[in-house]
C-alpha cells in the first residue's frame, strides 16, 4: 500500500466507485455504477450523448454529489481535501479567467493548491504547452486551442495523481493533441479517466474502456472492476497494471457506433 | 499566500480589469447623490434629516448593481467550479469574495460620502458615522454575496438578486438609517438602532458563512 498522502502505487485501485447513482428530480442519470480503475491506468469512458458520462465524471471529480453510492479516489473519500488534491479535472469549459493572463491564471490556481516552488512549475508548464511567450497576454484573446492548452496546464499545476477529463481533445489541433498525449493521456504513472468520442484517438492511449448506456455500465475492460464487485474473485485475480497494454481492440472501437470526428 | 488572500487579490484584479459592473454602480451612486442634492436644495433649507435615507438608498442600489457581477462571470466561465475543486474550504472562497466585494463597495461609499459632504455641506466623516457605514456594509455585502452565489445558476439572476435581497435587508436598513441619523445629531428615538444594526450584521455574516458551503453544493 502507498503511504497516506502519496499517490497510489501501480496495481492499487486509484478510482473506486460502488453503486454510484445520481438522480435529477425523478430521472436517474447514472445508475449503480461500479468502478475500480488501477493506478496508472488509462481508461476511455464511452457512450452516446446523454449516456451519463459527464454526470459520472462530475461525481468523480467532486463537483456534484451522488444520490447514493460511495466513491474513493487515491484512497481518499469523497469530499475530502486529499481527494481534491489528488484529482485534476479537464472539463468541457477551460475553467480559466478570461481577464487574467495565462501566468496570472496559473499563479492563482497554484496558490489554491499551495504548490511549492510554484514559479518554476508554472514556467515549465507554460513552456510545455507553448504559452511561455504569451504568458502576459489576456487569456480572452487566446484561440480555443490555446485555451485548452492552458486548461491542461491548470489541471497539471498541482501534479495530480488522477486526471478526469471530459472530451479533452476539444479545440486542439494535432500538435495540441500530441501535447495532451505526452502531458496527460500517455504519461506513465498518471491515472486517466477520459470521456471521449474520438475512437481513432483512444487506441493510441487507452488501456481499457468503460461504456455507459442510459446511465449503466454495459462494458468494462478495466482490470479491477470485476474484482470490486465480487471481492472473493479479487483475491484470486491478480491486478493488471495499466502498462500491460490492454489496449482497445479494433473490434471494440468499431462496435461503438461512434464515428471519429 | 493563503487561498483566502489569493481569492481576494484575484477578485480585486478582475474587478479592476473588468470595471463595467463597479463603474455602473459608481456612476449610479454619483448621479443619485447629485440628483438628490439639487432636489433637496430647492425643497428645504436643512437637508440633514434627509441624508440618512439618501446615503443608504444610494449604497444599497450601488451594491445590488455590482454584487452579482463576479459570481455571474465565474459561473459562466466555469472558474467557480475550478475553485471548488481545489483543496480549500468553501468558507475561504466565500471570505475572499466577501472581502473583495466589501473593499470595492467601501471605495464607492467613501467617494459618495465625500461627494455628499461637499454637495450637502454636512460633516459626514465622523467616527460614529463611518463605523455605522462599515458595520452596515459588512452585513449587507454578506447577504448579497451569499444570495448572488445561490442565484448563480439561475436564469434571470440579475432580477432575482434584488427581489431576494431587498426584503431581507429591511432590518439592516432601518438600523442603518436611524443610526446614521443619530450620528448626524438628529432625533432618532430611544431604540438601540446601533445594536439592531450590529446584531443584524452579526447574524447575516455568520449565517452567510454557514450557508455558503450548503448553497454551492450540487
């Protein structure tokens, strides 16, 4: 077991959800979702529009509360400061202050996360996402793609153990997608759960998939979830690290019914 | 730097960069004080009995003009959610936004007091009156900051905020207007208006701090 405050070790469960359910009024959007994603795994969350992907990710990120069920990320319970420190969220919106510069945006979030040696970290990230030379410009004048790059830097500012992303490729050009791959989706050790419709892209980074249909998990190739649901089986089945290359098969990709954009 | 101070600094920087809300509030307050000064000059020789009402209606509407601005932008850009994701207490976010709103509104109020001093030829910069303005503004901004958060996800929030906030502010307004009158040497009755103002401010500030984490939970 990893020590308290340390990111989970490979083979440990990084994202664990049990019977996670969310209702809005009388409508159940996510129903009884069980997940057990290994540390370091890269999981693509698939499903048609309205399948409940965004709601599930928002619950995992801590942005909305589940109606029922339990959740644990990197060993931390829902709502704890430890969980929020362990998670980075790349959402639909870049979540940036348009009237602040990229430098000021990252400084602000570094202060919220109490990042040590923040200036060096900020400079490194801005250089990595190609915004160092534009660090003093207002974020509002940056293109959609640069917004997304800056959002990626915001997500990584506190070096999270888990990244939860909702269509992270949105607005990125091929160079931006390559950056996303290098800095997050394919980064060794980082646990990633990302909702996407880019089937052509997930084959390059995902080690497993979870597919939702009308709020239910209908397919899950992440290695530990079965073990979570049947604890006895867990002891019999060794955990499979994400690096084992459990990639998404072409059959799976073609069976999604979702075309690449 | 603590997260609280980071929120204060960020909000003040944004208020300065995107001045439309606060500039509208300041412009409204200035026009209101100027209009009152011309009207009352014609109507009466002694305008002091009217000053408490003039000052507090001006402060109140200037604050309502500006209060929803910062939360509205934060909700639309998703930055409020980004702050909520950080490992800091919700109360630190609230305290930061409350302090930034308070500083911005106090600057406008100071300018209005200065303008009123000149136009009405009244000594308004007394410790008692400044204390009442400070206490009343803290209570008022606590409520408007909380309610602008609660209306942040609602359509028509710019209409909703005054509708929600004005009835709740009646006790504060009574205490503040009467207390200001007493500070100006006017007959204000025997009721402990300053105590009413203080108790209301304490109630609204404590209540806002307790309710904010619940209000932002989804």
